[in-house]
């Protein structure tokens, strides 16, 4: 078998992220913002690159200064940008974020006519999915056309090349015309996925069928309270042919569920939390690193937990992902894997 060009290809949203410069201040009193980059697949790509993996990102940017900002950052981080189309008729995405520890991190998305939603089947065909050892797809990439069909095609092409597909559920309620449509769509996509990754809320959302199970906060529609039977949702996801479901549980670590009914708890690394935004993406990067190293899922998730713990002590997401040597030293300082 010929050598692959990339270890991992991530697919989905990208943005400029404007983070509050005053952690702890209410959102409406913020006086200034730091300009970082964001979007789950972008964060994961940067995290993987910093861990030493050959990484590419398939997203879309507008022909604008924000797009230039994103592409410049990726180039400096060693993430291949050759698959990223510049789409003149759309705008690069933006997110504005507040930081109010310990448990309030309000954010606002600016994604009307966003470029990453304009990725097409032709862009996927031009990307050469078979060049990667693993394809990671963001759930938000499934919310509208043409990116939805393009993502499905990417997963089909990965399957034809025996490339494992990881779906990060990436549930953002305000990015869907109907929250139930999120579940319908990701359940269909999971039939092409090998590994599914998400929080308990995202797993429940993936099996949401009745609006009575949702309590919407009018202050923050992007964070509805999802109710449901978590055991039933886990069983349903695994019943779609997924080889593993990995549930992120914050400071507690992660849970690994397998089709044979087994469950494994993977403890986290205790740290002082500044900002939880981006921790799940750092976890995904660490998980992918371990998976591609041939580690078992327990050790891979421990690596993910360490990367997540590292990022929650920092101000932002992609800009603060750890490098391989420093995260391995961090793990050793905490007693090892």
C-alpha cells in the first residue's frame, strides 16, 4: 500500500473567533476582544498538526480579510490549505465569545451565507479523500446544502478507500431549522461512520424525535436542555453499525461504549478551569493521535483527556492546543497514562 499524504483530513466549519479580553465580565460589559481562529474541524486540525500529524482541512472561506486571517493562521500551523476553496459569493464565518467561569461561556454565531456551508461535491472530488488515513467530519457540516451532500460523499469515498470516518456530533441548535432534523440527519450519516464522538447532550440530541424533550432557553438557543433516555440513545447509535461511541464527560474524562455492550471509563486530569470552549476539540485531536498511533481506545482517550485538560486552562481554542512533547510531559507529571 502506498504511503498516504495526510494522516488526518478534517471537514466542516471554520471561523474567526473573538474572545472576551475580560474573563469573568458579563457579556454586555466586555470592553475588547482577542482575535483567534475557531470552528471544531479547524481546531481539531490544528491540534493534530501540533501533535505531529500530517493534517489537512476541508472547509470554505470567503474572498475577504477574515478568510485571509484563517488561511494565514493555518499555514503557520502546518495545516494543509490546498483543499480549501475561496468562495467569492460567501463570507468567512465569525463567532463572538464571552468567558464567565465557572460555567457560563456565552457565544454568538455569525454564519449567514457562510463560506464553509458552500463546500460542494466538486470540492470533495477535487480534495482527494483517499489521500488521508482518517476522515473527521463535524456534525454542523450536515445542517444545510451543499455542504451536507458533500459531507455524505466524503464519507462514502472514505469507505471505498477503507479510511475510518470519525463523526464529531458538534450539536449547535441554532444552526438547524428544526432541532429534530439534526437527529434525523446525523443518524443517517452514522451509517458511514466508524467512531462517533460527543457529549451526553449531543448523544441525546442525535436521538431526539419529539420537541417535548427539549427545553429551549430564549437567552441562549444554542444551549437547549435535551431530555431523553441516554441508554436508549447509546444503544441506538451503536445499532447503526458504529464501531465505538465515545462520550466526553468534561472533568470526569470520557466513556467508551462498544457494540458488544461493554463500557469503559477513562478518567480525566484535574486542572483549574479558565475556559471550557475548545476542550472537546482538543480531546478529539488527542484521540485521533492515539488512534493513528495504534493505541487502544482507553489510552487514546487518556491522550484526549490530557489535551482537553491543557486547553481549559487557556484563553482560547486552536491557538492554545498543546504540542506533542509538552503534552506527553504533562501526562508524565500527572502519573502517566
